[in-house]
């Protein structure tokens, strides 16, 4: 196509709105209001593309016919090289919250443990809120310190987990090329110079309530009508784990036989566990059945999702005199009571906790002592109600 069809003198005589070609993609567009703008138009397949080159003859940076042709030549050269001549849009910076959600998605795929997934979500979505709107590329040591400080001494274990998980989000961002340099959440040689050293955390044991205090805590829980209070009471009466109770499904419950059968896929040891239900546990289930709305016994606020571990923790904190007590610690309370206050054999008590028997004994013992455990759990329920055995 011929080029240089326009002239400066000819352009000044143009008044009719429309587009006028100079050749090979360069056009002058005249609007109804009289404004004049240079554009370059080309096609990639069936797609029409356009670039504005600036206004002609007016404004602070008018583009002459000569300059428009120079710009058009630069575009043609780029097209000849197979490049896209359009200005690149600045890359949107990822926020910490966006990187965080990507990490949470990865963790959800890695872990089958719903409780662990919720712990990760709670830590980062709630406690890391001060970082959410920051560019993940620009999160600094000062930002991390400001985020950790409110929790560092008040809830040290949570703060330590928060620091670690913030660090994982920032490592993820670095691996994706979204940030560079050292990790501002690193402890050694970094935050250890800015935050007081915490007391060494004890690992492997959950803070447990003295079994003598269990009846009083359950009485306090019974005064509440909340789902979380009922779930905790049911958990204590069955000596179950919180995750097993929160995800309990009606299809696992046989009220006629007073039996709860937890499938192997939901058990820590990967073995089906039958739980004999004392009378009070059956009553709780009947209460829940009256308001049943789905497949789960203890459904949370979101339809089809179990009540959260956080909701149980909050209810326990209101009812327990010792705020350090944990949900899992009630299993220790039960085991201490069974060892101190009853004459049931060790294997029966361990079976009630779904603990796996090891060694030679495991090779010969094939039954789960269900009826003996039924008597044990009935005694435990009576003790929890404040009755003397």
C-alpha cells in the first residue's frame, strides 16, 4: 500500500469527521468536535488492533505528520520482528492476601486433616490481617514485627505459628519471582534481634483439666444452648478427638444400638472405631436430630460444613476456669480418671481412646472390647454428671 498520502497543508483543509489514511496503517482521525488524533491500525488474524499516537496540531505535545510517520515506522519494525507494539501494561503487584490464599489452597491439597486446614486459615486470615493489603513484594521486617507484637507475649504459641506461616507465604512469593531478598519473617539473625525471646514451648502434651473439675465445666457447658457447647460435651462423654466429633455424620450414628461408628478414613490410626454411647450422649444426639438440617450432627454456620474448631475453643474458654486447657486435653482427663478411679483393664481404657495396641498383644487381640467399654463410658458419664460411683 502506498505511503505518505497526506501532507501538512492538506491536513489543515480537512474538516469532515472521519479517518484519513497516510498509508500502511497510519491514520488521522477527526472527531465531530474538531479534535484530531493519529492512530495506527493493524490486524492479527481476524482481530483488529489499534494504537493511539497522539493529537495533531494542538495540546502540550502535538504530533506532526513527520513524527506520526516516525512512530508508525517503529510500529512496523516491531510487527516485522513478531513483537506486540502495544505498550505493556504495568504488572499488577500481588498483595500478601492473594499470595496467602494461594498458599492456603496448596495446604488444603496437601493435608487431609480438616483441623489443620482451619488452623492455617485462622492464623493467616485473622492474625495476619495487618499484612493483607500490602504488596507481597514490599512486606518488610517492620511490617512483620508490627503484625506479631500484639500476640507475641499474650499468646506466644499462636504468635510463633503466625511468624512461621507468614514466612512460608513470603517464601512462596519469592519462589514465584514476586519478591527478592531475605525473608523478613526469619527468626535467627533477624527477628530474634527485635522481639523478646519466648519461653520454650512444651511439645507433645496438651493442657488438660484435672478430672475432678470436669463435672463443673460440663455443668457450665450444659447451661449454654449453643451447638459448640453440645459438641464439646459430646466429645468429653465419648473421649473423642475434636475433629472426629465436629465431622460426625448422621450415617455413622445408630441411636437404637447407642453406637457411633467412625470410619477408618476419619480416624488418626486409619482403623474403624466403634464408640458406645452413654445415655447423656444419646440425649444430645436426639436434641440435635430435632433441629437436623443436613448430613452433619454438629453443622456450623455454613451449610454442609462442620462447626469450626475455633468455635469449640471459644466455648471452652468461657466454661473452663483454666484458660490454658485444650479440647484434646479432655482425653487425658478421661485417661487419668480411668486409671485412678476405676479397675478397668489398661487395654479397655486405651481402646476407649482408639489408641493402637502395639507388639505381640496386637497380633492376638482382634476384638475391640465394645461391651466392656460401654460400661466404662457409662461410668464416665455418671462421673461427669457429678454422681458418685
